C-alpha cells in the first residue's frame, strides 16, 4: 500500500469515526468502517486489494 493511500484511509477513517461518535444511530456503522480503514492503513495490508489484484505501490 502506498503512503498516499494510507494517509487517505486514515483521514477518511477519522472522519467516519467522528461522525459515528457525534451523530450516533446509523453512523455507528460508519464508525466501524472508520476503524477498519485505520487498521488497514496502519498494517499496510488490505484484503480487498489482494482479492481484486490492486496495487497502489510501485513494483517491489
């Protein structure tokens, strides 16, 4: 996973977590998705990218 990809995942994850905390209700689902996005950014591994064959980082 590329550095820019991890930054975008972290920012979107933080926004979703904030929405889940502030709004509640249905946004609790967004909060869970936000935690997943941050987890995948920290571990630099996304199972969906593996299944789809997507690579955001250059050849290694």
